[in-house]
């Protein structure tokens, strides 16, 4: 975006009698789910433009709205300026309408520079949550917001400069999410940040991250000066009570390659280390680099920042890592109700499948929670400080075509959506979180705050935007399920021959 620097833009040179149409397909009918469906709310189309000589262009639509919304003219001049137009949808798209496009049209002769063409709800700030979603996040009673977009990079990734750029700047992060954007979303929601950062930073970048977060702006702190230039004068660490840092994501999982850890042999001693041990050794190494920053002690970050290890309940990976990283406070696992993470196929919507979902806590969650908590207690006897058990992701799980070799038909996918968005799945999620709390889990994380299908907390806007039962019950737990756990001794339970 030009307001963030204008480091790149599109220049169009038009010959006489030439015409150019520049835009994107960005809306469709309610009969499909890939493209957004416009609601009756006001929308804003905005872009930046300039031209050495005055030029006139038009904002137009294709498809159904081409005949419903008249072209809107605009003028450009020699200075960059943002052009903004508000409009409302005049009629819903019929089910058979084609996918539509919003575009800018110019006729030659002309030279025009363009950047940052966007269409969004009129009350939605650039790269901030829509007001309804921001309200839902504030009201959920959460403690932390985990930055999952930062670890979906593959081989096209970011350095610290890209991660700390203005939101929307090409960054290597999917969705062009950047650190200042996510920190501001978190601050506005009254939450604390759970940073996930790929493990490939140099030592200078890790120390630069501390400076960016914690140093006052000044000539001796260029990363803090960059923060101030983008609108945050004071240290971000002053905005939060606690900060969690997790290096990578599921660093044993080939889906996140190349940011995973292999078995390695120490060339000096000849000793071999497991994948989890290598992960823990590297995390401890990074923690040492962070703590060596002069801004770490100055900002008192030993009392504010804690580190998270991610593991897998079926392996010793997380425990191996935690044993090698005594500075990491939390040892976490994924804890889903079914799905490919639990090596389960999609529920078929029958009564037995609902029964199975409702019994997930008794059959899977409780034994797994007790096993993980026991592992944390064992480690805590031989390291200081104690390691605390937790989850990095939890909630309803899903089987998808291709994951773990699964084959899921459209019919199975639809049945799975009905079951995992049901009240039964909500009760099972609540049961699972309570089971883990009873076992002593210190942090639990729902996956994900997001509108849509599969791992999502809410319906999409055109379907009402309401919370699914799992999110509703987690919110209830956050607000009402406080205090000490009530210990219950089971005397008898009803049985049934299945």
C-alpha cells in the first residue's frame, strides 16, 4: 500500500484508442462458497492512483451487477492520492449468476500508476478484523491469540524486515499478515499474544525482534524506530501482561517442511540426538539469544515472556524437546475430538457416530490428558522450573481428502460438517477441555477463530455469522467455569450392552 511506502505499484501506458480493465473476481452467488457473497451492508472500494497528466477512469462491475450498479467515474493527477467509493448491493445475486469482478477502466492515451485496489465492508479498517468479528473475539473470554498465519510459509517465507512491515506489504506470510497488524488486533481485543515464528531467523534477527517489541524508539534502536514509524511509539511489551513464544509449528510434521527438525549427530562427540531433542536444543539456543539482548533485561521480559514446546501425544517428541529446553515453560500437544489428528475417519451422521463423538472425552481425551500430565510431572522432577502441560490446538477434528491418506467423499464431508458443528460436538469439546483442566493443563487453545467450514468457530457472514456450539460452550467455560475443580468420586454408572 502506498501509505506504507509505495515500494511497488502498477504502471499502465495506454496508446490512443486503447482501453485497460484492471481488477479481480471477488464475489459470487450464495450457491457457491469459494468467492465472497455481498451482503446488504455498505461496501467501500479504494485504491491509490496518480498520472503525470489528468486522466479519467471508471469503477465498474462485471456479471450481474454490471447492469445493477452504474459505472462510477474518478479523476487522477500527478500526486498519489487514495480514491474511495462507497456503494451498496442493490439486489442479491441469483443462484445461477456468474462470478463477478470489480475493476478499474481507463481509456488511452494515458499513463496511470495504480496500487492497493481493495473492496471491503465500509466500516472495516484496513487489515483489522471486521467489527462483528472483533466484538466476538473480545467477548469470548480468551487469554491469548495464537498467530497461526506466521507458520504457513513453506519455502517462500519471511525475514524480520518483512515480518515487521506494514500490514498488506508483500511479506512471505500467507494473507500478508504482519506482526504489527496482529499485535494491534490482539491489543484491541484485550488479549495477550502467542507468537509463532519460523525457526530460521539469524541471531541478529532474534535480537532485532526483542528490540522491535521492547525497546524505546530512538537512533540506537532501528527496529524500534521502524515500529514507531508505523504508528506504535511505545514498546509493544507495554501493551500486554504476558507473551508466549513458540518456535515453528508441529516441527515433526512434514506438512510444515522445511521448518522441521531431523535426527542429528554431534560431530564433536559422536552422540546422536532424536528429532525432539534437536528441537529442544535449538529452542534453548534461541532463548539464550533472545535473553542476551540488552533490551530483554531492561524491559523485564523474564517476568513477561514464556516459551512453548509443541509435541505429539503419540510420540516422545515433545517430552524429548522439553527435557533439552529447561527455559521452556509449557509442553503442549494437539487434542482434537476425532478427525485426522486422532487417526479417525469422518463421522457419518448416524446415531452411533454422535454417540462416539459424545464419548470422545471418556475414551480418548481423559486417558491422553492423564498420560501427558504424568509426562510433565516426570520431567519436572529432573528439571527446574517445572514444565506445565497444555494444548496448542484443540476442538472438533476433521478428516479431509488426502490427509493421512484419507478418502472423504462429498457426502461424507457434508455429514462430518453436520456432526462436528452440532451440539454433541460442542458438549464433547467442553468435556475435553474440562478433562484437560482436571489433569492440570495450564493452557488450552481452541483451533480456530475463523468463519467457515471444518476447523472454524463461526458461520460465515451470509449464513448469520453465529458461533458454532463448540465455541459457544468454550465461551461459557471462560466466563462461568472459573475457580477450583470439583472433585467427584464415581460410585456407579449405568451400563448398556452395545
